[in-house]
């Protein structure tokens, strides 16, 4: 497995691979890998000759007061896991390599899709995500990029960006990977103390009950959301950032569930903010 | 010469060319081609196996009240000229093909380089340029893109964008092509009435005298600019939009000319706004 730290070196290597007719799959990550990430890697492997994983905790997608500095990192363990998955190349640049001192180019998707949910709670977050992914796409030249459904709004925003800027690649979504008790895997789960960890399963429980209610015929999103909030609030440590039901394609408001919707949650347990979601089709 | 109107078709064709090992050169234009454009095409031809010229009057780089609707167009003549140059492919999409109804992804370079000069006179202009060029780069997959030094700030902004988003291509600048009397070639020159056309040579004259003054030892930009304005204002129909001297790399202010500077002009003759510039090295 090759490890690249320099943009020019991996970009040249990827160009060579493409000249050899290889299909490249990219899995962008912020490291501290778990089974969720490995599911992305395995999905990339299914479709591609060359699998590239980037590990980069992207400073510009964190807001002031967010957890950029303390975001968990373990490069040695990450590379060991990726070696086991027979990944071809890891791209792990420094901040200085990715953003020169006077860097001021940004890629931004505007509109509801990027401004609701995490876009409202974390101003500038998606601009950071779309900018870094544009760079990663240009550097690694993937035919295919794989993202987790866990960060549902992120993948929606990136799909829109890829479509509208005509990036020559396909985005693949991989379903959420969960712990045995249903908690969505996340690098941030390590922040949870034992009691918060126990209570955190309420997110998945609330999503499951909402999906069931819809399947049982409830269509009124106001009633569904009010029940969704009640379930979460039954956990004493849970503090809702958002609990919403929107159109699954563009996050438009829906008053009646009459097409695919996304039930999306962001819930804080102390300083740890968890997100989870479920797509529901009627 | 192939003519493409659909993004997917030319993108697939360019992918094929690259798989065949061909080097692609892209010349983005808004059509109504003149010798300046043809110089770009010839420069692309020098370096590349495949030359693609895009013809697209990009609506999002025009402001309200600007000349988008009346911008001169002559597709038949353009393709005839490009055929003579042995161009391999023309990409001429419709507005609807380039921008879907709910399109909201934008690429933007911020800072002095994009906010001074035309950035100040034409808010949003460079965001339109960087967005459309990002799309054209992703669609045509060039190894090399050729731009004219006539639109000096545009090429500076695009070079910064390519650097900071890591587009896998090189930008080449081609010197300004001028009419026999020194007027920089521009599709907008057709707007000029005979008297304005005659007076418009004052731009090149003013640039030349400023360059000479610098070469003769004048280093004070305030004095240089004041003389620059005087020369232009000697033309009764000329109305200065800007007449500035900045650092040629990033448009930073310079009080003393002690490195390469750009002398940049935008001057209106009635409703026709002309730009011109000269790089001066000390």
C-alpha cells in the first residue's frame, strides 16, 4: 500500500493509473476509521481496480468552537486497517499541503439542500466539504467516489455538486453501519461517556418508530415530528439540535409524506453531537 | 470537426481521447471569434493532439443591465473559422444544458485578486467565470487550457483557482492580439461607432506611455496613474471605469514599482466598455 503526502505525487500516480486503463475508486475520510468506513472501502473495491482512501481532518469544514483540534486521530491504526483491506493508496496530506497560506477558492452549493439541518447548525460546514471534495476529486481523479449514508446531507450536497459542476465521476452511497445496539458508527462515538453511550441508542429507536408509523399509514409530518421529538426527549441527557422530515432529494418541506422522505436527527449528549437519519419510502 | 451540444457526449468523447493517450487542449470562448481567439487555438495546437473550443455566452458572468442579450453571436462564421484551424471539436451547449433549473453550485475565488478592477465594476462576474470554467474543465478534461492576456484579471483568477482546487491541467496565457492601430481585439469592438473606434486607440497609447515612463525610471504609482488618467481623458468620448497599477501576481497595491506590475484599464465609450492592460517588468 502506497502512502502519499504530496498532492503532485499522488495526482501523477493517479494519472498513470488512468493511462493504464485502471478504474479508480476514492473513499474520502477524516480517519479514525471504523466499520462504517471499511464498508465504503469494500464497496469501492467491488467496482474499481484501484482504491484510494484519503485521510484528512479538513479544517475548513469545522466551525469556530467545534471539535477540529480534538477530533480523534490514529494514523497508525488507520493504515493497518486499510492495509488489511488491500487498499492501493492512502492520501494523507498536511493542512499546509492542502491549503496554501493565501488560499481563497471555495466551492459552494447554496439553497435549502445545504442550508437546512447541519447547514443551519454548522454555518460554512458544507462549503468546507464541497471545497475539499473538489480538491480530492481533482487530485485523485476517481471514476467513482464512495460516501456513507450516515452523513446523508453531505452526500446529497455532493451529488448536487458533482451533477452541476459535471465532475466526471459517479457517487455511490453506502448504507449506515450500526453497532449491535443500533447506534450509528461514528468516529465521534468515542467522546461519549458510558451513560451517554447507553442513551444514544434513542436516535436509532426514534428513527425506527417514525419509519414504522409512516409504514402504518401516518402521513402528517407535523404529528410525526412531534412524536419523533418526544421519543428522543425521553432520554434525559439528549438535547435535540434538529429532528426533521424533509424531501429526500432536495430537503424541501413536506407536510404530507407522499414520496421518499428523510428523517434526520442531530442530537447532543453534553458536548458530543451525533447525527443519524433514515430514508423512508411510502 | 465534431460539434457537440450535449455535455455527456463530449465528456465521453474526451474520456475516450484520453484513454487513447491524446493530450487535450481547451480554448474556452464566448464565440464571435477574432484573431485573438485564433491565436489561442494555434497555441493549443502547438502543445496538444486534440484541440477543443467551447463557444458559450455564459449568462452567469453577466450582471443585470450588462450586454448578455445583445452580446454578438455568429455560430456559422465561428465554426467556419475553427474548421480552417483544424480544430477537432467544438462544444456549443445551450444555457439549459449548462445550467439546470435549480442549479446552485458556484466556484468562487475571493480576495483582492477577484474583487478589484472588473471584480469591483462587475460584481459576480468572476464567480460566473470560475464556475463555468470549472464545468468546462470537468467536461472537456483538458491537459491544458488557453486564455488570452487581454482578460488579464480573468486569467489570474483562473490560475489561482486551478492551483487551489488542484485541477489536473496547466493554464497557458497568450499575449494580446491588436488591430493595426493598436486597439486590443475584442468581440465588443463591433459596438463602437466610427468616432469611438477612432478614439479607442487611446487605451493602448496610455499603456505604452506608462510602460515607457516606468522603463525611464519613474517608480511612483500615484504619479504614473495620474498621468495615465490624463492621457485617457484627453479623448473626449472616453469615460474611465478604472485605470490602475497593481502587483501582477495578486493585484496587491503597490506604491513604488519594484516588481512586475500590471497596468490595467477599463474605459467606456458610450455604453461600450473596453478593457486593456500591459504587464511591465522593472
